[in-house]
C-alpha cells in the first residue's frame, strides 16, 4: 500500500483521486489501524475484540468497494489507483484474518 501511495504521490495521480473517495478510504484505513492497535497492545490480544475490529474494517472496505462500483466520477487512471488501493487494503485485512488466531495467542 505504501508503494502504491508513494507512486501516486510522485506521479501526481494522488491529486486526481475524487474528493469523495479520499475520506471513505481514510475511514477504511482508520478501521484497519484500530484492528492493528488491538494486536499491538502490551496486554493479551482479545480474540473476540480483534475479530470484531477486523469485521468493522471489512465492512468499511466493502462499503467503499460497493460505492466505487456504482460511481464513475474518476478518470481511468484515478479509477485504477482507487482499485489498487482497495485491493491493497483487502489484502491487509486478509492477512489480519488469517493470522488472528496465532496473534491472539502470542501475548
């Protein structure tokens, strides 16, 4: 995701993202960060809370993806960037989901 954002920033494509996409994608990132904060605490990770936070992030992502499928306000290049960012966020959530069992037991 950081490579995608670095590229978008360096190429100027980041500024071409529709203004409506940015806050929605930001909400996805905030929800993912909340799940990752649960993992990063010094105390034991609460598996149920972690799963709930991952589910919240997935719901945010799903909402943005649904909106992007029905809205074509971006240029093709910006639309590609949006798709890449959403795919990156989805992969991050998939990694969190697949690793939550072992993460919950490590603390």
